[in-house]
C-alpha cells in the first residue's frame, strides 16, 4: 500500500501543529499500532521534546497576538517538519521516493500553515479572547482525530484533510480584509512603541 495518503495527511496536520504530529506518530509506532512509523520518531528523546514543545504551543496558541507571533516563528518550522516527516515515512515504507514525499509533505504543511496563520490574524481583530481558545482547541482536537484516523484508514483521512485544506483556503480568501486590518493595527502599535522610545524625556 502506498504511503502517499499518510504523507499528505501528516503534512496537512504538521502545518497546524507539527509537534502534535511527531508526538502522535511516535507514540503509535512505539506502541506497535503501526509499522509505518520509522524508529527515529519513536525515540524517547524525540517524544519528550515533541511533548514539551506541544505543551508550549498549546499555551501560546490560545493567547491573542501571541498566537500570531508563534505562527510567524513557525512559518519555516512547520513546512520543514512536514517535509522531514513525509520523507521519513516514505523511507520506512519504500513505496514512495523520499524526495517526492518531502515535497508533498512540505508543500501541504505550508498551505495549511498559511490557512492557520491567516485565520488567527483575522480572529485577532476581535476584541474578545474566547475565539482564540475555541479555535486553538478545535485545531488540536482536529489534528489528533485526523492523524489517529489516518493510522487505520489512511485514504479516508487524506480525503478529509484535503477537504479541510480546500475549505480553509476558501475561508482565508474571504477573510483577507480582516487580515489586512490586523496587519495595519500591528504596524500601528509598533509605530506607537517606536515613537514612545524616541520621545524626549520630560523636563
């Protein structure tokens, strides 16, 4: 069986929460639920680091504006993680070249990361903080559910991930105006901080 569906699904999930993907795949492999996961993802040190970083993301992802700063930092990390996980999965199964799997995993992760980061910018235009908490929790649960489902039904999980990705891109297109408003507000706050720093002290 081709590992392509699992590569695509893990790439989509990595764009949302790369640490959760590494942690889940590692646990599934270490517990013997699947043979698709390479041993490098099952190592205790990898699982510990992924678990700690997952907890850090779980907290940062629920705080307004902190979540967008976290997303900015992970613009490179998530696609790279998706590419590496995809290549490792392909190397384990031998049914897909590492290079092709890396390209699929990385590009899919980049697309889903763009959806997540853009959606968070739009949500941060709202004054109340509850939206961030609800959205972050839904993302965590969604990633966990889809990756777990992919272990047993990879083709169906890949279809679900593809549908969610397309819907996310469409929603992102509709939220462009709110995202621009967020960027303007952030630029305005930076300019106000700069002016405060450069202002002469009171005599």
